[in-house]
C-alpha cells in the first residue's frame, strides 16, 4: 500500500515541467540572495550575517601570503590567522580558516589576491561555475542512453544541487575543480585517451582525499596507461610545487595534511563534523567521545563496504561500457562515504555518479521500459532534497542524513552492477 502510494506520488510530482519550475525557483532565489550579498558586503560581512565567500577567505589570504610575505609561509597558521583578522576585523578572534590544499593549487590565488576581496570572490564564482558547466557538458556528450531532450532539466538539477549551489559557489569552495578534473578523466577514457585521463586525475591531488579510492581502482582494473599519465602528472605538479614554495613549503603541506588527518580521527578535533558526509565523520558526530565504539563502527563500515568495491573493480569487464560506467560511478560514490573527511561541498561529485548510473539504466531498458524505476527516482529525490536539511538536523541530533542517502545510493549501484554481471554470465 505504502509502496503504491509512493510510486503514484513520484509519477505525479516528478514530471519534467514541475521539476523545471522547482529548479528555476531555487536558482532565482539564489541569484537574488547572491546579488544582495555582494552589493551589501562591508569588510567581508554581508547583510545576511555570514561573510561573503565564507571559505574563499582561506584561499585569498594564502595568496596574499605568497605575494607579500614568503611563498613557503602559506601553511603558517599563525600568520594566516593574523592576516585573516586584518582582512575581516569583525570576525570572531578564534576563527581558524587555514589553507590546506596542495602547494601548486596556490597559483591561481596569487593572481586573485591582487584584487579587492569582493571582486576576487566574484571572479572565483564565475570560474567555478564555468568549470562545473564544462565538466557537465563533457560527461553529457558521452552519454548516449539518456534522451537528448532531458538535457535542459538535467542541467537545471545539477546547477540547483545544494552542495554545488550553496556550499561550493556561495561558500567559495573548490569542488568545481575536482568535478571538472574527474569529468575530463572519464570522458577522455571513453575516447581512448588514457594518458590524458591520468593527467586529469593527477590534478585531483590538490585535495588528496579525492584519490583515496580512485588510485586502487586504477590498479585493480588494470588501467595502466591511465596510471602512467597520473604518475607523470603528479611528477610535474610536484616540480611546480617545489618551484613555487620550496622544500619548506612542501614540508608545510605534508605537516598540514597529517594534522588534518589526525584531527579527522579525533572527537575533540574542532572540525565541524556536521559539515562532513564521510563515514568517519558520521560516527564521530553520532558517537562523540565514545572513542572505542566509534572506531569499531567506522572500521566495520570500511570492512563491509570495501570488499564490494574490490570485487566490482575486479569483475568489471573493460569491454563492457555499462559495467565501466558503474565502476566509475561506484568509485565516486564510495570515495564520498568511505573516506576520512569529505565536506558536503565535495558531494557535488555525486552528480557525475548520477549521470553515469542514469545512462546505464536507459541503455539497459528494453522497448517496454520508457522511464526510470520508481525506486531509483526515489533515491534521486533523496539525493536532491536531503542536503537542504541535513546540516541543521546533524547539528541538532548528531545524525548526518546525507551520509545514509549516499550509502543507500552506493548500495543501489552495487545491485545494478551485479545484475549486469549476471546478465552476461551463461546460466
């Protein structure tokens, strides 16, 4: 009875005109808020209270340190705090917003930091938007299963997806970079350009957690040419980093990376756990100072989820396009959940996973199946809606709902992959 009601509700509500209206409404509200925030910002603070660009301040200050002090000091937490207070004098004295990305990633911010803060942030928003749309377009051109007339509504859904629209654009985060790099990697592989695919993946080293599952996937699936491009790209980026900030700066990055890795495993880390969606943060938020239970549950989640991924990586037929689509889709979903710390802004990457999985559904559909399964539509609805409420719920209850939705989506992808494998296995 309940299943029938849900199916009827989804079929009635999730029609294209209604979905387009909701997406356009979300985008219109965001545009108004963004324009008002930009026009009313004073000393970085907007009329709504939060600072313009939020996390972008960390990148802006790091660029200033590079230009006005010494490049090898971009990871100096004390100097960062001092300059941040000078840039935003109304910020609370205990505000900590350090630069934690790879040394080579500082280069665009050395240019942006020469501009007034508001204009630098506006330029960063434009660049992030352009990269996101470019990545979406690259992937879309490789999808031959999804009907062509679904492009407009799919684009609207992607643009109005809360982790991108609010956390990445409004929050001044860098997720659009990772999105674009992964899109280039996947689309290049589909065009038999494995070296370029590996080079694109190497750019994800700006945030090493993005590669936590991708690298073992490349090894187990025997993507050796992609690995070669990745290693070459990482070597070039390491050289650029060394030239940019020197040995001391590179050592500062490693120390910062180790510090945040340690902080992500500590209940008293100071990290805002409610803004993270990985399983480690999920149990840190839920179980607090029950360290033994938290570690047990986190380890159990990894031990339960990783064997599924390992098996799928090994089973995936390199000549079967749909299986390889799900290999990539599952790896992206998996790295958002089975990780040490993944901000909700980085869950923007799930858009790639959704596109690849949806394409598989359409390609596998027979002539009698003209739409996506109701169960899959329900999961897509959760992926779109839950991010809007998950952070306040997490702060009040300690339960990160979006982590559960991502885990549900990954489980659904695993089931779909097993169906594909059974379909090609003789009875």
